[in-house]
């Protein structure tokens, strides 16, 4: 257990749903700042869980990409808590920019730049057989050079059990794909693509697109916004364990419907969004296909990262 002695923990930076985050620095070089995220794990689950979670997180330390937050170290402290040492990114997240409608102006070229960074991050993860499962604007942190970095990687998986019982209504379900809401046991990278599509939608309209306040409510809103999943558009869906949809079914929304709401993303942007929000996960666009989409090359070109809007 060398790792925990390499860093010195400083003041508390913030408190999240399932973690406290502290400023820290390298013992050997106090100018090297880090964020130390101390995960709150429920007592009943701590027994033997930390070693498992650590093993699972270890491989995340080995992946390196400009749009994925660096996990510098993982260790458990004497109270069995799990500590993640992360790249220090103090400039906030995409949710802060989206919400600050008065203070932060951005346009189609900026959205294209942010979406490019997010799509490359997800492509890289999927190439490395890692699913994120909790993509949302608040997990997209902003670096000083304008780079957007996907955070909270792999946590959704390692901690799915403990935090389910920590009041399920604090965990946002707005970005959850229909296959997970229907209780699918086998799923793929398509779960992340759905969330990426909803981040795209939210960047355009500056408010969460499908914001249900219960799981049933979320399914109902998906049916309204995207269309009702049926055997016709998604063979096998009715056999999923928690499949229930409201009557009567809503036809899958067409291009004109999307253009009406997301027209500022342009024809090609709307085309990509629609492909990310295909109900049947097998038909949904993959990260690799998304990177080959015509939208990226269409006008306007993505904003250079150093010119992207920042929180004032
Ligand atoms: P939440 O996702 O609910 O915001 P987190 O546990 O991810 O909770 O983070 C809590 C707070 O800690 C954040 O709002 C942010 O202010 C801060 N924080 C998290 N990660 C970092 C980081 N890598 N660098 C700097 N600050 C961070």
C-alpha cells in the first residue's frame, strides 16, 4: 500500500451523491495538484467490496485519452473507503455551461466541438471494452485548455449495488436508455450512445430533453419524445423483464419532428441525433459509425478547443 502515501489530502472541494472530493497534491511535488475522490460506501457493502472495486478500477488507470479524465491512483483507506486520485479539473462541467443561459452563449460550432470530444471519448472506451453507463453533462469536466473530459468512468458499474439502495431517486435516470429501463440483463455500448444522444439534445435546447421523475415516468416520456418501443420497431422488446408502455403507442418520431426541436443543429446534426436515439439498441449508431458521420465535416466546422466558451 504505497499509493496512499504518495499524495497529501487537502481541503474539501465538494460533495457529490456518493463521494466527497478533496484537493490534494503529490507528496514529492506540492505543485502537482490532484483531486482525491473518497467514495462513500455503505457499511453492509464494504466487506470485501473495496478490493474488488480496486481491481476493476486498476485497468482504468491504464487507459489514456485526451477526453477521458486520468485516474492516477486508486487505494483504500483504513476506514475501507475507496479513494480515487484524479486529474484536477477545477473549471466545472458541461452542465454548468448549459444551465448558465444568461452568462454563457454558445452555438452550433461549439456544440459540434464538445460532441466531437465526447464521441471520441466514448469510442475509445468502447474500443477498450469499457462501458461508462453514466454519461451526463455533469460528468463532462472542462480542462483549462478547453478540452472536455469524461469523468466517473466505470464507477457506475463498480458501485451499482451499493448506490441503488442509497435512495434511488438521487441517481439521475434522464440519460438511461430504454433497454436498461426495461431491465435488460445483456447490453452493449449502445447504452452509452443513447446517453450521448441525450447530451447532444440537451446542448441544443439547454434543458434536459427527457426528464422523468420516476422510472415509469421516464419510459412514458421516451415514448412521447422518441416513440413507443414495440415488437415492430424493436423485435424482442416485449420479452424484456420490465417492459410496460402506455397505451396507445406513439409512432416513432420522424425527421420533421426532430427538425422542429433541434433544427439549429442542422440537417446533418439532426440525422446523427436521430441515429443515436434509435430505440432498438442493435440498430442504434455505434461510436465508430458516429465518428464517420457527415455532420463533423459539414459547416460550421467545430470550434477550436481554445476558443470554446467558458464559465465567466
Ligand atoms: P457530482 O457528480 O454530484 O458533482 P462528484 O462527487 O463528482 O459529485 O464531485 C463533487 C464536486 O467535487 C464537484 O461538483 C466538483 O466541484 C468537485 N470535483 C469533482 N471532481 C473533480 C476534479 N477532478 N477536479 C476538481 N474538482 C472536482
